[in-house]
């Protein structure tokens, strides 16, 4: 008869419910350290994404500024260079009073007219309105059935057209006699995408000696003889997003008067 084998017991440790059993978990200090590290990581990620978005917005605003500088230059050149245009007396004052008779506020033969003023406007990032030049520039020309007006329509043959360039603190605008059109300006979008035209200053180059040399540049209130004006130097104040306002400078000679050397 075989002897009985001794019983082997496998040690499994203390079981739940046993008086000596205790759950193994994280100590309070360990949890506190983990939470602190997580918070620093979260703050770092938040700061990184915030700075990335600010950088992206800044880059978009700068790109928008460059784009709108080109647009402003093209639109103003296209419109203002028409001053005095006619197929008959294109580069002479003789006979101009017949083509461009007195029509308030223009005097006979006058093809350029400006108004000098300043206006306080809202600026993104400023608590109070800021004052900017708010000049207007008006020109007259004779339609030829092909020249484009500022509203995108074709000029009427042998008809005197008047265009008035101005701003309203938000847009660069053109009044063409039958209404007005916004040329530049973008609102109704997120702030960082907005484009605001805050004002415009126009300095007129006068050739008082009629020797085809501009002697001085003056704002409208100081122009002595509008018939002697040969050049317009225009500063358009633009704000893209929340960036500081910038001035877009454009010098436009009136090509339909006697040639001139610009100082």
C-alpha cells in the first residue's frame, strides 16, 4: 500500500477581506506630482497653440495688407489718371473750358478738386476714436465709350463724368454721380480678417510758374490755383486685423495736362 503524498499548498498571498490585506495604490504625494506635471504640460500646449494662432493671424494680416496695398494703388491710379481726359484737347488747357464748363463745385476748365477735413474713427485696439485725415478727391473727364468708370461700367461717349474718391472710416469709396461703390474694405468677418480704411490725405503738387516743375505740395485747404495742380500724392490709412494702422503712399501724375517733372 502506497504511502499518502503530502498535500502541497500554493501561497497566493492575503486575499481581499483578510484583516491583513491592503490595496496597493498611488500615494497622495504621487497623485499631486502627476497632476502638477499634467497641468504644466497642458499650459505649455495651450501657450504653444495660442502663440501659433497669433503668429498665423499676424501673417494673414500682413499678407492682407500687401494685397490691399496693390489693390488700392491699382484702383486709385485707374480712376485718378482719368482727370482731364478727352480725345480732343488731351494735353492742352486751350479749349478745356468748352469741354469742362462750370458745374458746381467745379469752375470752368477745372478738372481736379479736393476737400480737406479730419475725422475721428474707431480703431481696433484703441479705447477711444483716433483722428485721421479724411480728404476727398474729385476729378472730371470726358467719356469716350471705352474708358472704365470707378463702378466698373463703360463711360458714355462725349459725356463729362465726375468721380469723387473718399473714405468713411471703414471703406475707400467712389461716388460716380449715379451712386457710390465701396472700393476697398472688409467688415462682417472675424476681427483678424477685417480690413478698415481709416482715412485719406491728399497733397496736391502745384506748378505755379507753369514751367512743368512742381514747386510745392499742399492739402486742399492750401491750394492756391487748382488749374496749376499737376500731381496728387495720396496717403491711404489702412488697418488689417488688429495690427497698427499703416499708410499706403501713392503718387499719381495727371497725365492729361501738360507734362511735368515731379520733385
